[in-house]
């Protein structure tokens, strides 16, 4: 994460035609700081206006536009779904990546008040490397949380197999925003369709390369939300998926 500014500046020096930034708000802000002329297409999981990336969704202005991938705004809902699947949960661990400053700030801003409203005890754990993820899970030997909420972060998405395996090993029901976590053995995911969001980034890149200007392309709000549950993982953890979740799930993985 600390290399983002230098990486963005390197692309500017190469005089690329366009910069695609699917790596979250920190990467998008680094690209914005590096150039005011090269078109930038971002993918972020929270409001890009609040992040300072664009002036408005309809009229971005400047050289940036992109996709608002709904996930950051769904923190409270994802916590509620986890509580529905684990009704006896009282103590929830929340894993965040302090290297992703904006994402961590957003996650904690939303998850802590949501936890209080549900009368949950929230304990925040930090991890910015694979080794630190392992160390965070090792604390579960003595802490024994009832569930784990993994914050929205590209690094955690890239470590989804490790997260799913550790959650199963420590028998902790866990949720992450994207469905590919559930596909590799994670318990539950809820958020925007990452595949659809990447496709929309590609569409905007193509339009700009054909002559469209970023300020003329409104920010797309990805509205395709997915709830995925790994039923086999639920069985391994001794959980019964309630009919209310079975009825609304977009995908059930056996």
C-alpha cells in the first residue's frame, strides 16, 4: 500500500492513455494525486464523492470516473446477516487492514454502531500481511469470538483462501464481502457483484479509449447485490441455515 504513490507516478511517466484502478480508495486517491490529465477509471466500495474522487456522481468533473461497488455501505447489513446465521453470537471479532486507511476508517465507522445496536461486543483486530492474519487468528485460542467480520479490503480478498481455512480450523463463522470467499470454503458473503463491477470498469475503459471524456461519464452505482452461503461449511461449524436466509440467498454452495 505504501508503494501506491510511486506506482501511480511511474504510470504517469510512461504516459499511458488511461489508468484503471480496481484496487480501492487508497489506490484511486494515489492515482488522482499523480495526474490531472490522464483519464482514471476507479472501482471503490464506498461513496466516491465523500472520498473526494469526484464532484458528483452524475457529473464527475476532472479526469476521474468509475464504479461505486456497493459493499462499504452494506457493513451493517452484512453484520445483521451474520447474526441471523449465528443467532447466539455476542462477541464478534472484526478484522481490518490498517494499511488501507480509508477502508479501515469506513468499516469501523459503520460496524461499531451497528454492533452496539445489536448488543454485540466488537473487538477489532489488525492485519496487513499473511503472517499478521495468522497471528490475529491465533488469538482466538484464548478469546474465542462467536463470529468474525472481515472488513472490505483488496488484500483480504486476495487472501480469501487463507481466511476461509483459518476460520474453519478455529471453527469461527466468518463473513467477507465477495462471493469468491464462499466459493473457497468461507461461510457467508454479501455485497455487490465483483464480476459485474469489473466488467463495468472494462466498459468505461473502452469508451474512454474510443474518445469519451471521464467528466462526461457518470459514476455507475453497481446495484447487483449477492448473498452467498456455503451450506457445507455451515454444517461443519454445527450451524443450521435458517429458512429466512435460504429464501433470499442468491447462491447456496453445498
